[in-house]
C-alpha cells in the first residue's frame, strides 16, 4: 500500500454520527481504491497488493459489504488497522536509536514517538542486522535508557 488515506473516515450527512462506526481495514480500502478508483482488474490488483487472487476477492468482497452496511444503516466509516505496510518515510532518533515511520507526510516530525527526543532525521535505508535477536513487537524498547512503552501496531 502506498499510504493510508489522508482522512480517518466518513460521517453520514443528516444523522448517524453517534452510531458505532463500521471499521474498514486499510487492506479493504486499498482493494476498493485499486478496483473502483484505479479501475484495475482483480487479478492485477492482487499482484499489486501481494496476495493471491482468491484472497484479494475475499478482501474486496468484505470491503463492499462494509461500505454497504455503512450506507444502508447510516453508520460512520472509520479506516484503521489491517495487515499492511506503508511506503512512507523512515526516521531515526539519535537520542534513543529508535527507527520509526510516519505515514502522514503532510505533518512534520518534530520528536521521537518513543522518547520524545528532538534529534530525529529522515533516512533512506533502514540498516538490518541479521544477527540481531528478534525484538518483541508488543513493546517499544529504548536500548540507551531501558525505557519501555506499550506499542499498538500501525501507530508510530
């Protein structure tokens, strides 16, 4: 996926905003974008998303059901989560040596989301040390000071 939508969702006009929103994962948004906006066939869209044709069909069908539910029941739509990777800029914090991405390109990155440090720089390539042990993805961990913070996947 290139980037998440530049908006969090939609609200129905004339009511329904107080109702529980319909959650549409980013991969469903991407399926709708590729097929209905870019007018690609499902076979071509599945290649772009890196999934099999049957998997793409299930994602696309779920997206259409979710949009239909929001329209018919006058419910808001919220985009979030899912199994996706964004083509966004990566940043490195010199204070805590944290690597993170920032999908909202329109907003400047002023500080590290982990330690709050201001020594943040844009990086073209993320160095990967293959001998480094696997890091838990449930917590962000600062190697420098030992600070741990719960981490929700998909959020910086």
